[in-house]
């Protein structure tokens, strides 16, 4: 990944020197371990601030909607699929973008690493295979595959699906990946079991909307939770309202979500709300043969109608 | 400890539809508990939070003058959840009010001075309160010349039309009523935007003359240069701001502009004060 | 200040005794993090923590709080009238709160307790709570309490400050409420003369471990409008996703919303935490929004905490340096960097490119 950083800086510098784009959207080094900060680079000199490593889990496509500039964006596989969805949904025009594809080796899960570490983490460095976590008087080496973000661990689209140039050679896509084992486990629960599972899952939700705001799909000028006439959802921590927010948001992402994991990454209280969108992703795949963001030509299933569409999920 | 979030119970006594588009209604409210009326001591320029149980609260300028006894009056624009419900309510219905809130127009400062009132559209409510207050027999002699420039889009959109006509007929107040446009052949008053009429009719500035201006942002934007040209110093221009409010008592934090709460340090500010704070209003 | 000596062996039994007259709260482990929770009889707080994920502010100021109840049933004599919701203000003790979180109550009190208005909900809840703090022997790399007027051994806002001394606690009794709690727990043994010096030694060691030092000395003298118009805000705000993480985790943020919620014919007027990060926060009924753009909202938060509050109360910044926002911001916006930018800003020579 170190080689990526050099290449990214070189590409950004080149694009800005030639004024091919007005802005470059990437990451600069964060101020705490395992975090990088999304940034807009405007000058060739600033391109030297860009970095890339296994802490680039934030989905940069989130920053594209309704922008008017010509922008270069560094996009992983999942990010690039969100860019496709943005273009289909008219949130940005293809001509505005120079997409620099970043074949991805997976991002590490900072929440998980922190939870598995007793002392305070002061520094995390990585090499090709290992993530080395250091703190006061301790050093722990993890194999990167053991600490990947949950979505990265089951990713089947590591390579960008749309790009103008690449940062590195395309990587091998994994073959046999069972993406839905966790979903099937929940599907197998009784109704009461599911209620308990979801209640426990959502118990700590503080309605901060970090999940929603980190998601590139959530760009509604007024989110349904903020409507007042009528008010669909209460604003307290009433479990009914918390469930409504999460369930309904998942439905609004159905057929569009690329499982980029930005939502889970953003949550300050560690809620694994991807179970909802993954369930709907599984339904879309099984019922409509659909995967989001793979083609600029095809419209998502909730956007289009075919006479032979199954309707067994609506009764 | 008194609970500042608890409204006084009031009953709607009368509802008057003010404007031809029916979006503005004046509500006359009477206190259920006479002791509450005694506590509700206010000055023109202040506002109250109108509470509709089950819907919420809205901050509305008090349109009545403290010289009018037995009721408090508010003119409410139908614009959102609470105001829309309020517009469906009937005389006899119960609701609540909290207040009086905010600071008033600076009556101590205006003592013995000339007052030029400039209002537009439905921002005229606290200006009505001010006019009624000043014209009251007990108060008129405390003020110098009073000029009022008040305009709306059309005759049917003016508030308090009967009162405007009555004031126009008086000789102790100079009324300059205007509309942006009208095809009414019987229209007796001015035609023209408020900034234009201000330019023509407002008196030149001097140390003893203060302007109170209340209106939509666009009106204020074009009226202010006129006042500058007439020589009004920014500390002689008094304005009343709006902002989204909930608590009305400077606690919920949302109505701040810089370090000032519009609900508590305002809503009345001089332009000189506003020049020193960020333009986030 | 009186110092009491508490053998760790007496800790649990003391809490048990205190539990007769106080409801007890303390940090408990909840999955990957710690949270304040009500302690069951015999349950001891988990003091092997750095800090709780959410601050302690929710103990006095719940995220959702009923203010009033009402009925809309016209058949009821009190229909449409708001009735104050009943609360339990019986004595409570919070054990193990960190000094930064306790100091935060002092900062927040300035908002809820003013000469003109007093918030009965916040004030009564605050009064009913006794804060038994735990000094921080090992501040984190994101702690900057000493820059924010607090410190790992600060007693501001606390009734008792516990200092871990190995096999025992040294408990500084700060207030009469603290004295009352110590009495209720049966902790009566006064520490000997060496206690004060020992505490001081621990304090210095703890403060020496703090690596984050954030300059705030020039904030007061900065011109508000110049700071507001500074060119660095666009860069500061770019990554922000305008969620409520920082405001909700922050012990010194207090903004709230008031809503009526009705089910059938019964309802409550409640208040919920709100955030200046949300666009709805300042949206007028007319559709006008003075802070409709993200950069305006981000700027507002930092200006409020590091400038408006400083000017208004002349008692330092609206921050205690707990570091939660720094650790949990989903996009790593760091208040320490922003404070540095604001503090050092000069109109003349701004070379404010943010270089990491």
C-alpha cells in the first residue's frame, strides 16, 4: 500500500498541474491511530499531503453529490460502484469526474482492533501482511486478514468497476465468498428471536445519524426523519422510532447499497447495522439477480419494472 | 423553582382573518387565570411562545400593546406544523402562552424622541403594538413626531386595515401606507415598494430621531441604504430579528448569533450591534 | 481539604452501606466500551476504564426527557393543560466519574442557571447527584484537559476525588455533599499527613503524561468577525459529515429540541438532545436557513465552543479536553487542530494551509 501513496501523489500533482481537474478528493493523514481525514486538494503542492493505507475505509463518493466542479476521486471497488449509482441517479455527471481506480486489499476495522486491545493504542503501522498495534508498553502484531472490516472480509468487488486510470494493477477478485452467512443466521431465528436480536443490536443507538451521513446514498435534502408535516418518526430514543429509522433507511438503500461499510465505520457506539442492508442486498440478488453499481446502463430494481418481477415479498 | 417551560393557560376569544389569502390570522387570547395576566407584564417589541398542546410551540411577536387590557393579541402566519393547526382552531379553544420573552424596543431611549416606524408585510405585528402604545393618551406626549411607513404586496395583504385607516385620519401621527401594486381605483394611499416610499417620506436623520425597522430580509436589504442616505446612524436604526426558536429563554442554544441569543439578548438589536456580529440571520 | 483513607477491601462494603440512602451509578462494561449505568445491589463500578463512551452529562440531562404530560381528551377537565412530569430526585451518587466530565457540569450550569431563568429539570437533577470522581493516573494521548482548564486530578465539579494509591484510595473530600456520602458509606478514617504529598506526586506524574497541549491564550483577544471570516474554515469543514457524534458524546454540549408526542389522546412534551450539526437546527418556517451550508454549521460549533463561550462567560473554553470527539469523529476532524488554527490566526499573515 505504500507504493499506492507515491502513485496517488504523482497522479494528483499531474492532474492539478495540468488543470485537468479543479479538485482532487482523497485522504490526508489523520491525527489519531487508524484514521485518515478526507480532504479536497486544490494545488499541486498540497498533493504531497495525500496518503493511502488500510485506514481509508471512508467512502469518498459521499462527498460528490451535487458538486459542480471537475473532480478527481480515488475510488476503491465499493466507492466506484457508488459513483456509478450517483451517475445513474443524476447526482453528478460522468464528465465532471476523473476516477482514479484503487484496487483494494481491504480496510482494517479500527473498532475491532481497539476492542481487542487492552491498553491505549498509540500507533498502528502496517506492512504487506501485518498490522502492528503499539501502545504504552505493548506491541501486538495482527495478520491483516484477521482484522479486516467485516464488509471487506466478504468483498467480491475489490477492483473499481469504472475508472479513468488505475493506481496499480487490478487485484484478483476472490472466488468462493459466502456473503450472507450472517444474514442467514438471523433469518433462521424465530420471530421473537429476531425481535430480541434487533433490540439488542439497536439498544445503544443515540440517533446521531453518523451512519446515514457517512453513506453516499443518503443525500436527500430533507431526510424522512426530519419531516414535520407529517412527522413520520419521533426524535427520542423510543425503540419504535430507533427501529423505524434503521429499517426504513435500509429500505431506502435497497438495491443501491454496495456494502462499503462506511456506516458501521462511522457509528460511535459500534452498532453493526449492515445486517439490514445486507439482507436487502441478498433479496435483490436472489429475486432480481441484481448487484448495485456495476453498470451505468442498468437501472436498479426499485427503479424499474419488468412484468416477470417476483412479488412474493409484498403481500 | 418556577418552571419557565410551563405556559399560562389561555383561551382563544376571537380570531380575525387579516389578509385576503387567509394566511394571516389575528388571535385574541384571554388568560384563564386572572393572576397570570398580572404576571404577564410586557412592553412592545417582546414576543411570546404560543403553545398548542400536542403540536408544539412557536415564537410570535406580541401584536397588542400593554395598554390594551383583558387580552393579548398575536397575528400568526400559516407556515408550518403548529401555525397550520392554530389556523384551524376556534374561539373557545384552549392553548398556552409563555412569556413575555426577549427584549422590547428601547422605550427608555425613545422617550422624548421622534420615531420612524418602517414595516413590511406581516412583520408589522410588534410595530402595531408600538404604535398603539405610543398613541395611547397616557403615552403620546412622551414622544415627538411619529412617522409610519408600512407596505404590503397589495391592499388585501395589509394587516390591521381598519386601524391603519383610523391612524391615517389622526393628526398626531404621519401614516404612509403603501402597496407594491394595485388595480383598485379607490386605493387612497401610496403605491410603491417600502424602500421607495421611505426615501420619499421619511424625515431626515438627526440626533433625536430613531428608526424602527421590521420586515422581510429583502425589504431590509433595500431600505437600509435609503436610511444611510438620509443620514441615519447605525445606532439610531433599531431592528427586530427572527430566528428558529424552541425554548425562548436562552437555553436550548439554537437561536444564537455569535454570543447573543435572539430570544434573550434580542430580538431587538440596533444595526450598530448587528454590524458587530456574524451575519447568520 | 480533608483526605479520607479507604482500604480497597472496604470499597464494596462502603458502597453497599451508601446504597441505603443513595441510588448508585457507575461505569459498567458494555460490549467494547464502558457506559454509566445504575448499579445493582452489591455491584461495584468497573473502575479499570479510561473513560466512558458517552459522557456523564446524560445522568443529569437525559437524551430524552419528559417535561410535561397532557391529555387531549375533551372529556377530561384538565384537557390541553400541561402537567409537569413527575421525576425522581432522590439522592444519587455517580462513582468513578472522571474529573473532566465533572468539570463539564460546571460549564454547562452557566447555561441552565442564569439570573433570569433557571432550568428546573437540569438543576434539580444536578442537585440530587453527588459526584465521586476517580483521578486519572494515565491520561490518553487525546486528553487535553490541562489545556481546557481542567486536569487529571482536578476537583472542579466533584464532591469527592478518589486517588488510587495501590491497596487503597485516598479520597479528597471537596464539598459537604462529599462529606455526607463518605459518612453514608462509613468511610471515616482520615488519611495521615503524607496523603497530600502523595496525591501531589501522583498528580504531577499524571499531568506529565499528557502530550496534547492546545493553546487557548489568544482566543479572547481575537476579533469575532475576523475569526468568522477566516479562510481556513472551508478546509476544516470539508470532511465533516454533519452527524451528531461530536455533540452527543461531548460533555459540554447542551443544545436541545422540544417536541410534543401524542399517542391516541395522551401525550408528552419532551426534550431531546439536538445538534448544531444538523441542518434542521436553524431552519426557519419560511424555508430560510441562516446556517444552511455545512461550513457554516461546522464553523458555528467551533466558534461557539472556542470563542463565543469564551467571550460570554470569561471563564475559558466550552470544552474540558476529554477527547471523545477526537477519538470518535467518523472523519477525524480534530478540535485540537482547529483550536490551534483559531488561536494563532492573524488577519495579516495568514498562511493557513492545513498541512498534517
